C-alpha cells in the first residue's frame, strides 16, 4: 500500500509542477502552444522494470495519426486573403507583410494536400514502431500476429502502414491482419449523437466566452500587423483572423517548412500563452469531465474501451498473441484518456483558471501521433495473474485503481473497474430513455 501511495503522490506532484510552469515551458518550447498540432517528440522518461520473472507478451494500443496539413483549403485561404486585401490597400506594417509572405508559402505548400499525412508524420510512426519493437521484443518474436485497424481516413491508414512496415523490417516473419472499414467505426471513431447534443450546452458556451474574454489578445496580436487602426477596427475580424493564423502557425512544425521559418514569431510569449490557454480550455470543455455539460463526454469512448478489454480477454489466453494496434484521431485519444482517468485527466475542474495549474495540459495528451499503449506481462503461459502497465505517449501513466506493483496493475482489477464503469453508465442511459 505504501508503494501505491508513493507512486500516486509522485504522479500528482509531477502534474502540479508541470501545471505551474506551463508559461515557462512554452518559453523553452513554444511549439507546444500548438496544442493538438504539437509534433510528437517521443518518450521523456525511462521505463520501470517489471516485477521479477514477468515478461511482455501482448500489446494493445490506440494511436493518433501523425502530423498532417490543415484539413480544408479555406483554413489557408481566409487569413491569406484578408492580409492580401489589406496589403493591396497599403494597410500592412512590415510585420503584416512578413506574415502575408509566410502564409503564402504555407498555402502553396498545402495546395492539394489538405488533411494529408506529412513526411514528418510518417517518420513519427516509424519511430514509435521501432521503439515498441526495441522495448518489448518478446511481443514481436517469430510468427507473431499483428492485428491492425484504422479509421477510414487516409492519414490514419498511412500512419498504420508506416508502423507496420517498420515492424516488418525488424521481423519479416510477422503475420499482419490489416483492415480499415466502416464496419469498425462504431468503436474506432465513435460519434455519440446523444452526448454530442449536450457537448456545447449554453452553460459551456458561456463559460468559454467568459474565460476567453479574460485572456483575449486577438486585438493587440493582430493590430500590430496593420498600420491603419480605423481600417483594422472596421474591416478586420481580429478574433477570427487570430484564430486562423494561430492554427496555421501551430501546424508549421509538422511540415517540411519547419526547417525554414516559424510563423509563431509574429506572437509575443504572452500572446502564445494566452492563445494556448484558450485552446486548452476549449478541449477540456469539449472532451473532458466538464461540469457545465454534465461531465459525461469521456463516455463517448466507452465502446472503444470495452473493445480494448474484449480484445485483451481473447488474446491473453493465447500462447503468443502478438499485438492489437488501432489508428485514429485526437478526438478519440483525449476522451479515452479522460474515461480511463489516466494521470488524473478524468477529474472535474470547475475553475477553468486552474486547468494548467492543476496539470490538465492538452499537449501532454494528444500531440500528433499521440498513443496509448497497454503492455501485458506474465511469467509463463499458465500464469493467470496477468499484469500490465499503460503508457501515455510512451511514458508510464497512472490509473485510478489500487496496485501493489506500481506502475504495473493487475489486469483483473482493471477489467472489473472499467467494465463496471461502462455498465453503470449504460444502465443509467437505459433508465433515462424509459
């Protein structure tokens, strides 16, 4: 029990320290201000050795696609055309002209590639697969079977392909069963219409507006790009322009343009931080245990969690099960993290000003190529006390269940806790429909 308490206290202290220093973190690595566009960097901590005699034998995962271009042409066109019009009228400062020039480069580079996986996105998944192979070689021995599924989106399919090709390079004997079908979208990319209708409740919208008003920086951030305040105030929607430019600026790090320039340069450190604060609050309110909409949004991923458990049930009884790898999106990774309450991300935080202070930090959860890995261990094929650990972005994470072998957990405890959580929710849902 002492080990359980110490591990929990350590996890909370890490979250607290991270939260208190997000502003400083962004000064050291301003790319993290990009939230869900942050380019995956890999693990930051060493793994804890398993208990004596325990060996890895099965991995189950859900991964986000790698870095991508923005999804729509309009996302590149809108800010570029706003600044182009202003420039034609002589209304841009030198900084505004610089922003226009860089936006033009990015717009041209993305033409015809909207939503596509970038070369860096491919490399991210190659590296994840290689580390998985190097860290847990027993899982990929001999003719291990790798079950791989993707959502039907091309960038996810390609992310899956790059991981599998990397594994095959290490062991050509691996057997791959690969699929990307609407048949599996009920859990691979579940969109719960009932919960979606509750997501942006009036209270949620008001809470977000009030929060953003306290940290608004769009007027000064955008105003310095225009030399005519009358034109700026009458002809430019500073809020929308800032949102559009900041999104493109966030995405540069995932493209080949990252070696040439950073569009984040047009922002001050405080402007970067405030933009991130607003984005962080948006993601919490949309997918976290937000009290303003009922706090149930993480349950959008109950079918995925149930499938993870069912797949594990069927695989861990096999002599050499291999791995089950799934590829999708951040809108699945984030609520799944909250449903699992990994590292405390499932807790309710009523004061949005405390999100980063309390360690609810979006870029720690869902950068490009974000992943959750469940790594299962046993002593031998007859061992019924299966243990596992969960990795969030390849770092060991905590779960809200007791354990005497932290950061490892007994699978039976995990299964009991989360199946009850899912079944209790389904029961309440069924009663509400009567």
